[in-house]
């Protein structure tokens, strides 16, 4: 860590090693951090697990996603905590602790990009890199009152970063304000291969909104009105294929099989002590059958085709990012697991499709932030950022 202090417990306490950045560039006045899944020359990559950290060694190359920010002049200030092996969504790490939610200190920050969201929401850096497999940027963005994006799958390279589930893994980023977010997006995303038209077709998935409690829907009313005023009236639609129950299970099966393929040999060989929830998820993943996985892959292909047809080249879906505000730090593991399962039903839409989703910090409830999202066709990432600017700036 290259900061003098870390009151939010957002950063891994690695010895400070200076990392060179360009003296000039589009982001020369900004500071950034990187989730401890990304390689940075001079630092280890721990992945939120002590044994993984012990085996890491000091890296000699920097991941391209990190290098892109350095080349644009942004100054690196440290590597941030992640949930263990990135296979969680709460922000708790049994080995390294829980970073502070800078917007709601009595609540969890969300994960697995917990430290990155904590660092930005606590004002310790201007932007930070995270990864999003099942919601690991979108969840903490919603919980910590930040802008955060899950890009189109494959849009930002993930070479030099630890995998979890490669067909779901994406590189995302956070910022506190839309201007900074837009500047980072210009560097990280480049031009859209499938830009949206000036006038978009706004869609409201009634089944996704129906997953929320009435008081949560009510908390989004002002944000929804603001979005409609900027983008036009929304048309009701249905997001799920059949229902959210098969969406949930097929997402979990595919993510779980890939997570076991990524980390199963490490777990089997070394039997590292895994934290609550993480251990159970890996154990469940290890028992998945080839038949379950083949069926889930076919389901994903059908869902992706359906969503692509619904969105076309001009459709943008507006939906809640998470089922509610962040749970309290005092919540027990069973409550957090139930909340995670509810969240997956919303988050799996973009995950299964591989389409971009941007969470905007426009709502609040119980004094805590609550994100609302824009989801667009594959390759429309920059267009979503432009729409966010239009909504926020009026």
C-alpha cells in the first residue's frame, strides 16, 4: 500500500513498492487501486486466501487492465481486499477481515470486490478495479453508493488476473461521481462495437421488479422517474426465461463447475481452511455432474438469444441492482446466504447473457445507498455510460 493510512481496512498490507505511471494522460490527476486478483509488478497476488498468497511470489508483470490505467497517467496506490478466492458476495473474509462500507459503515460492503468499493467509497482513491463474475462489482457498487459496471464479457482483458469462472468473469471499475466514471470508461472501454442510437427504447422488466419488497420498489420511485424523464417512458417486459428459478440454478451450476475447474485442484491438494459459505459453495460445486452442466449450457444459449432479441440494437433495461440495501454487519451467515441467493436472481440476467450492466447510486433506503441499473445489448457499454451522464446531469 502506498497510502500513509488505511482507516477503512480496504487495502492488503503489502510493503509499499512504487509503480510507474505515465506523467501525462487522460487520468493523470487520478489515483486508483486494484483488487488483489490482478497482478502488479512488485507485489504478490493473494486472491483473498493465505495459502494462495504464500504460493504467489512477487509478480514481475502487470495485468493489462492495470497497465491501461497506468499508461493513462493514473497513480497506483495499492491492492485491495477481495472475498476469498472471489467466491462470495458479502465482503467478509474469514482470514483478512471486512473492509468498511464508506457510505454505510454499519453495513457490509458487498463483494467480492469489497476492498476496491471500500477504498473508493471511503475517499482513499478516485477509482478502483474489481472483477464481476456473479455480481462482484454490481453488488458493492449498490451497497457503497458508487457507479460500477459489469462490462460485456470479454470487453476488458483479464490476462494477468486470477480466474474464478472464466465464461462469467469480467473486469469492472468503480467511481464516486459520473464524471470520473466516464473518464475511466473512456480509457478502459474504448469505442463501442455496438453503440446505442441517440433515442433508446427503455424497458422495465416487471418480473425483476416483482422480486423486490414493496418498500424497496417505493425507494426507487424517484430514481425511476428521473430515468424516465431523461430517456423516455419505459415499456413493461419480462426478463426471465420461464422464471427466475431455473435462471438461478443454471447460473449457479455453470459458475460452480467453472470455479471448481479453476480452484478444485488447489483445494483438493492443499485442503486450505476456507471461510464460511466459501467452503460450502466449493463442496457443492465439486459434486456437479456433466449432465447438469450440459443442460445449463444449453439453457444459457437459449436465454442469451431471448435477451438479445428483446433488446435488439436499441433496447435498454432498467432494473434494480440488488434486492435491498446492504445487510447489517451484525447479520448472521444464514441471513447473508439468503440475501445472496435473492441477489443472484437479479444479477444472473447480465451474467448468463454476458451483456453490460451499469449500476447508478440514485436511490436510498434506511439511510443507506441502493443502486438502480441500466442493462444493454452486448457491446453497448460506453453508450450506457453516456446514458448515465444524461440521467445524472439532466
